[in-house]
């Protein structure tokens, strides 16, 4: 079946980490030809560090996260510190629709790849820059990655236990990265559509922190109304109760459950054999339960601690209560709903073999997304791209290898710098 | 802010609460003509908090999530309501909805039938579990979604319950995939297919797609990330939230250079060549010892000093701000990021601006979110050509 872009769109992806690469990967899912450019010195830092294993183990080809975020791309290397490397990159720019970069502000200009320059080469080019905090403003040069962007967006300040003990926590997935990347894909699709009408490309500026702040809009608005900084709520809800995570029998087994109505609360109490609680005046009605939430949680914790997590979730589902096990990775992979929809896709990747990866999210029936191609090895497609696309001869390619402009192994075995 | 990049795109918006409305807000911010269709009793999301004291009918989140849309009311259980919806769908590019799966079909508006009738129309359905599968009709909210999707298990103290992400983040993640899917449908139609499609987006799958650390890394290493308290994980890096004199700071120390910078910041340059810490691998093996040293240093310093001095050494180190500090941050102020909206009910509110900037043209000020049925006359009269008396009769019959 055809893909959305059917090979008719070319993306040049010189980004690293997750945010930029995710944008490139989602274009690969749509059938765009995505060329990932790395430097043999400064290869994508998500490949990890060379110090993690001896060279023969090829540690930088064993990164789970790199191998996920770069699926379906063609991998080439270019020394962007050399004039030859820049010159070749510009030849690729001329042939591309999209350029994705997430360097710190100013780096592209220093490389001679600022928007003015690349647009002069290719006026139809759409370029996206994804600085952490923006390309202007007093803090433009501050360094940020997924977790620090998450913090500066206000998310971390809201993440803590409801009782105020403990501290602030960073979430488990460097949230700034995927959210920046997803907004980036959306922005690029919008610019592609605008180009259909105008015939011209443009520069998109995506400050990663600005793409995440909308997700905490409710806290920002609450502060404006109350003048008070909203407290971390932990697993609790502004209005509903019970709403929490409770330990089950066994080692580190937990379930999450929530009641949003009085009916659900009564069903929950009965499903767990706690009929006396259903009749308890302290817990009659949403506001009473909220006012007595500590007592309610203590009662529930005692009862649930005796139960097997899967049995408990099954009983709660039958009772119409929102519930799920708190899944560690293997349980996520085994989730019956995800399996039924064949969500994960198996990919055989050089060096590491076959694993399951998260599939494409949108199910588009006539132009399905393709998330099942492997991530490239460092410089894997040098020949294919430089000969096939740029028409270089074998001699030219060999000369570029000799002079270190391109390569397929990390230039030096030393810790990443 | 409102751009006009998508000014030739017409969207019929049947969404409610958060996941659907944020998806259509993204389209509306890009200039799409979004007509929000609510039942005469309103989107349940109108009542979501936070509220200005004394006003429970217009939640502030609604006022944010529905900027730049126009609003009409329609009772889709009435024959005439469905006819008017068909009128809106005629010539529309997108129908976006986040009802429970099967709801449209039960109303006699099955997606396949709509697409057959309006071949250029694409439908994006955003739902908790997707449009099929054994648990299609199950109930979920953010707490339960994140628990199930793997985000929650690794966060929090080792001896305490795992900690869910704050707010309604899962709804926004689902929305984002929905908005991208809408543009994918348009691209597929315009570049090759010539016709629309029905697209299925599951919020559960969206949360799993954005949690690659757990599922993929586990298969590669066989190791399960457990809760590590202040640490993001134990690895060849130090990604940690640290208590300091006046709050918390976030440190992201991954590369050798960043680690050398951190040692310099602490006035302990010898640690960079200490055999316990001189490589990424050794820093992982001696993570506890390293954390102890860094913690002891941070606790005696102020957030902003750490930020300034850390960044001067090119270390990604930030003061963890409250949402109030985000709103007043000199960086968001200098970039005019937050937009001031004069909401007809709530008065002046400051809301997050567009998540990215187009440079092809200047954006305009956002339009406030519609009041219930605010654009009935404009849309039903102007676009569908109904007379004032016909609109009055529809209102009397409870159709609008």
C-alpha cells in the first residue's frame, strides 16, 4: 500500500537526541526519504558513550533509544567542521524539502547553515530549529535537555507526593523531548501545506519549553485566580476520591484506581468486600470522601494489600471502576489491548537482532504509517546517498573517506565529548 | 496567536473535554476554520477547573483550549440536528471527535457512511483505547492511563507508591497525535489518494509511544528501571532533581565535558580524574557515591546561583520553577510567549502562546473561546442560509 508521501518528500535530519530525531522518524513513517547526517566525531549523543564497552562490541550501535528514534532513516556521515562536509551538506539541502536541526542557538549560523544561507540555496526548503528555550531572549544560550526542559516548563514543580513529603521528581521519559518532537512534526506538516499554496518554504522556530508549557495550562490559570502556587497533588485528584495508587500482594506490585462518581464508589466498595465503607457517612458523597481522603486511603490500602493485582483490577473493571495495574515494561509489552491491536512491531536491526518497538500511533487505513524499518548504522548509507543521490564516483567517495570527511566508524575511541 | 497557514482548511469539531479540544486548538491556532459543535447543554469541558471565584460555568481551561474556534450548538439526537451537521460537513476537510467508540455510529453518523457521502472528508477519532480490541469500551483517565502505559512505575521513592505525572498530560499527548494525524490525512488526500479516510488514534498507544525507555531498553538490557527517588535512573549519567537552599534544581550531566564542568562548579576538579568517576561507565558503577558528593554541595547553594554558575560551565542545570515563576520568567516575557486574552466571562487571563512560531507571516491576536451557541446565527444563517425565523424555531425545538 502507498504511504502518505510515497517517497516524494526528502527530509535532511541533522538533529540529535530525541526531539529532532523523533520528528525525522515520523516523516520516515509517512514514507518520506529521511537522511540522517552524523559526524564521525560528534555522532548522535543518544548512541551513548564509547567507554561503555570495548570497540569490537560496537557500543554505539547498541543504544535502544537511538535505535528507536531513528528508525527508517538512511544514515550518512559528514564532518561538519570541514568546508568539504559543509559543501556536501549544502548539495543535500538543495535536494531536500525539510531540514531538521536542534543545535544550540547560533551553531547553524556558525556552520554557514543559517536559514538565510540554506534558503538562498533552496527557497522551497522548510527548516525547523528546535532550541530548548528559544533563539532569542536573555536565556537563549542556557543548555537544556528533555528533563531540564520539563523542569523549566513547570512540570517538575508540580510533580511530588500529595502529603508534601519527599521532594520534586522528574518524570520517567524526559517529557520535553517527545513533546517538542511531536509539535515539530505538526509544525512541519502545517508548513508543507502552506508551501502547497505559496510555493515557498520557511523557518519554523520551536522553543521546546514553549511547546510543553500548554500542558500545564491549568496550573498557570489556577495561579492567576488564586494568587497561590498550586500544590503537587501526587496521585490525588482536584475533586475525585478515591484516586490513587495502592500496593497489592507480592513484591512491588501496585494498582491505580479512580472513582469519578458516587455509583463507582459504591461499586468499588462492594467489589472489594468493603460494604461497610459504602455505608460509612465519612465517605458518602464526593466532598465527604475528599474531606476524609486520608482515612479512605488508609482503609483501601489495608484491603488492597492482601489482594493479587490482576484479580483486583479484574474485579474493579467488572464493577465499572477505572483501574489498571502499574505496569513495568514487560507488562506493558504484554498488555492485552495493545497486543490485540498489534501495536508493537518487530524489527531486525544489525548488531542487536530482533526486538519489539512501539508502532506508529495513528491508524491511517489507506496510507498506513510504517514504523518497521531499522535505524541506520553510523554511515551505513554513505555510498547509497553520495553516489545514488549526489552522483559521486567511487574514487570521490574513497577520497572523502581517506580525508575523514565521511566514515563508518567513530573517528576516535574516546569518551564522547 | 493565530496564524493563517491553514486558512483553506475547514474543520468540524465534535470534541469535548481535553484530548479532542487541544487537537483542534492546534489546528485553529494555525488558521484552520474550526467550528466547534456542542450539544445545547454544552461541552462538559466548560465546567473543568480552575474557576474564577464564584463562576462555575466557565472553567478557565475551556477558555484556553477553545481559543480561535467558533461555536455552535446542535442536538445530534434530533433528525434536524443531524441534517444541519451534514450541511456543515459538506465542503469540510476534517471531522474530529473524541466520543467513546461507537457513539457516532449509534447516532446514525457512522464514519464509513460519512466518508462515502463526503469523499473529501477525513475523520480523526481520538479515544482511550482505540476503535477496536477487547477493551475498546473500557474507562480510563490520566492516572490509570499512565499506570498502564508504563510512565508511572519508575517514578517516586523506592519504598513508596509510584507517582503519576501531574495534571492531564496523557490527554495532551493523545491530542498531539490527533492533530498530526489530521495533517497526515490532508496530505494523503492531496498528494495521492484524492479522498479522505477515517483515522484511529488511541491515547493509550500515544502514551506508550512516548515511553521508549521502558519497553525498548528493557528488551535490550534485560534490566528493569525501578524507582530511584531523586534520580531519573541509575545510568552512565547523573540526571537528578536536587534539593538546594531555596527549592530544587534539575541537573542533567551526561557527557565527560559536562561532568568536568560539574567538578569545576563544585571546586572539586580532581573528581574528574578520580578512578571512580573518570568514565561514564565508572560513574554508573559508583552512582551512589557520586550522588552523595553532589547532593552535599547543592544543599548549601541557592537555585539561581547554581543555574548561573552551572550554565556558565555549559552544564544543563536549571532552577526548578513553579508555574508562577514560569509565567513571570524573564525568558517567556522577553519572547512575549504568554498571550493576554480578554475573555468575555473570565476577564483578562494570560494563556500559553502557540507552541512554535512560523516565520512566513505575522500571527494575529487570538479570538476568545466561544460562548455556548455564540456563532449559531453566523454559521447557520451565513453558511447554511437559514432564515432568522428558522433559527428561532430550531432553538425552540431544542435542536440548537
